[in-house]
C-alpha cells in the first residue's frame, strides 16, 4: 500500500484517528481497492467504529494486487504522528503512508513547511479482519441531524455519564440518562431532554422504541462531525440490536456501531417511569406539584424516608439486577452472508432473575470459508474478530 | 407543601447560578430553606463538619420572576430541604441560554427539585430539558438546627483585604502548615501567620478599616492595637476563598479571640456568612 494525503485532508484523517481512539486501543488497517478502511473496536466488543476513505480522498492511492493485507497498530502510536491538530493544519503539506511488508511496519512521512520531513515507522501486527455486519436499510428508525443538535443535547449530560437512553415517538425524541441499579435511583440526578422532529433534517419512525447505549463512545463521533460539519445519521431498532451512527460525504464514510442494552420484559414492567414512550407531561401548574401527602406520611415516622405513597417501588423479593461481566453474557448474533441463523431469544416468562445484557455486535469473520461460519450463537466470542493475538504487543 | 419559581431574566439566572456554584464549592450538602420572601442555604455548625457553619441569604424577588410557595403549614410557612448543591449547580450551568427556567419541588421516584428549562431552538417547538435533583425533606422537629446564627460577641471586626490577594497568600501558606492564625485589631490591621518548627511566615495587611458596628458591639475600652486572634484549619479558610466568584461589595471578618472566625460577605442581593471555629 502506498498513498498520499494532502492539504486539509491530513487534518480530516487525523481527526478520524482521534475519533477512533475513543473507541479502542488498536487501529485495524485493511487497504482495499475501493478504499482504505480504518477500524477500531472496544475490548468488550460493544462498540465498533470504521472510517472508510475512498481512493479520491487521497492524492495518490496504490495498493499492490497481492493477497489481501490486514494489520493492527497501537492507536496511541498513530495518534502520536498526528498529535497537535492545530499545528498540523499550519505546517503539514502532505502525508505519505507506505507499507513495508518485509520490515512489518507502516511508515508515515509528514512533509512539512520549510522542507522538514517527519518520518514515523510504526510496527504492526497481523490480524484477522474486523468488520461489523449491519444493514442500514433494515432499520426501523432513521434520523439525520446537524451535528450541532446532538452536541447541544449531549452537553446537558455530565461527561462522566456512561449510558443514555434514547426514546422516540412519532414526532419527538427523548434523551435520558440511564441509571443502572434501583439503589442508585434515589440519589442520582435524572436529566431528560426532548427534541422535536422538526429540529432534524430527517425523522422517520416506524417503531416506537427506546434504546440504551454508552454515551462516552459516541462523543468521539460528535467531535469529528462537528469539526467537519457533516450531518449525522442515526439508525436504531428495538433494544438489543445495535444503534448505528454515521457521517458521509463523497470521499469518506464513518460508521459507529454501539451495542444497546437488551430489553427485558420484567424489567420494563417495574420501571414505569422509564417507559418506552413517556406519557405527555402533566399540566404544569402549581396545584399539581403537591407533596403534602408525602410530608404527612413522613412526619408520623421516626425518621425521614421514602413514603408509602410514592410510586410503587419493586418489593425486595423482586430479583435485583446483577451486572454480569459483559464478556460472559453476550448475546451474539452472527449473520453470515451464506446463512441466516435464528437466534434463540430468552423466553419472556423465564423464571430466573432477569439479566441485563449488552447485545454484542455482529461480526462477520471475513476469512476464507471455514468452520467458523457455522458456530452456534452460544459460543460467545469465539467467532468474533481477532482476539487471538491479544498478548502484549510491541509498540 | 409546594414550591414553584421561575427565572426569566438572563442576568438573574446567571447570578443565581453563580451563587449556587459558590455554595457547591463550600460544602457537599446543605439545607435549602425556602420562605415566602427568601431562600437560605444553611450549613449548621455541627462537629461533623469540623464545626464549620454557613448561612447564605438571598432575597427571592431579586432572582425569580415568579415565586410561589406553600410551607408545611400556615404557621410554619417554610420548606426545608437537604440538597447537594453541586447537582443544582451542574443543572443550572447547562441552561444558561434558556428562555425560562422553572424550579419546582416535585415528587418523582423521591422528592426532587426539578429544574426545567425551555431552550431556544430554530423549530416551532421549544426544546425542554429537565433535571431532577433528589432532595431530602427536613422534618419540622429538626428545624431548630437551621435557624439564623446569632452574631457572636466578637472582640474585633475588620474589613477583609481583597479576596484574591488573601487567596494567593493562603494558598502558599497551606503548603507549609495545616493551621493558620488570623489576627486583627481595631486599627485596621490584620495578620495571617503560620508557624512550624522550621519556619514562620507572617503576612501583614494594613489600613483595612474597621466596620462601624455601633457602641453596643466591641467594647469601647478595647485598645486599638490589641490583636484578637484565632487559630484555624487552613483548609477551611482556603475552601471559603476558593469558592468566591464575584467581588463582594463588603467583606468583613469578626474574630472572637481564640473562639471563632466569622466571615461576612455582602453582595447587592446576597449575603454569605461563614463560621470557622478556632482550634487549640
């Protein structure tokens, strides 16, 4: 592989890499004829991102017609090449990326002003292909908005917030912070923001649903979209199936695929406040906000505490939610191109304690056909993209 | 028991947010006391806080365009809530550009102060963001702990030097010792002293002036040069100085010799009192 990025595109490439670094620690590179994809995935396989750069993005793009090449590089090393974005814009005229198969490294050469050349040799490791399989056309709910809208929404949530729940109705979208366990609910601050459909460039809802995913991983995409001014498209379905966010223009396409909490019918029953689509808010008048009944109940008790007149809290006998280690509790769905496997859903009336699980993404292993294609869903991570070389990697 | 307030003016919202942010820097939790005319943020000087006490008084009319409340009963027309001011501060900071901000006492999964803001948008429908901050209702039998503190019988009262200057001095002293002595006299002089085995450092402030409390205050027979002093935990003093975001119109310090340091900050529509007990 041998390609050259010039002018403003160097900064775009750098921003994409910084964006990917918010997802995982390694950058997967797999140059192809139709473009250069750069991918990253997090350790629990619940977040995946891919930026695909078309050949036209580069001022020169040549790949050898040998067998397909893939590798992964420590993302911090690549970030170090493109460290200071502000100075990149001012000083770097072009960036030459070259693959050296013999020495197992990729060379990044920055051609800067005044004839200065900065050369970085980054070693890579061979890797399996990493590719999430998803079909944007199959999603029930599709939205597109200017990045400013989402950035302004996300600002209301604390930077440390892990999970956010997005719910939609025909003409509204709600963002709420998601609070994990019932115990925290009484102490946590709850934030909710409502957006109207006409704030979006495109708002198509076919299923009223709500999904919960990790907000932190999304922020990387928001930063990228805001700086490039590209509108963000959002696709989601029912809880459990991943949410996809993407930005596109003529020479690049960025896709962020985030796993969502799988919905549990038992859980939903108890959590009335966090129903799929919130009821219209009660009329906002003074008389409605009366907590005298609470006060009466409280005054008669020895110490202040939640009263019996509050909304029904789940009785202690109800199973509590254990956050299982994500790795162990994946619900894997593997779609290969050859076969469609039916996934076994958990029976809705299961007697066991309801488990909250993050649905993992689907990963097609794009290797030559092997027995891996027919692996049962139960074998959690076996089929997923390369983890066999997860031991310490030389930088 | 009901409470509902609405802030429409941007400057008022900004000012209110800054007051709440200052409080959040002074203490993790405190009691918010609502009366028909005022709001108070109170920290009662219990041993658990290291005896530090705080009393912040705001006149509601200066901040709220609409303010309605109904207390616990007609005779006790007040509401006392235990809150975490940092949550309030965080919620308020994100809605500075709102068209209107409502603060209400509500009952969600538990009693909450709900901050609901209407944000400006280009579309026909306003964007509404709500923050539910959980609070604990303080029962009437505990109200006596949150009364207005009595002015201590101080020995000396003096105006404070510029808070920024004081802060930079105290910041450096904090690195040298855990305890600091504040002393002042009726001649407008104040010293901040630390003393360790290796070093002692004193910063002198002169010509500060003494507030005219009147004849019934500090004994008139007191020598103007005599210093009243109190030894305090330097971190408490630093905490007080760190939170101050606006220059007050008046800043005073009353010292009860080896008793307590009483700091008073007066702004146009907010007054803040902070009590730091002296340690041996």
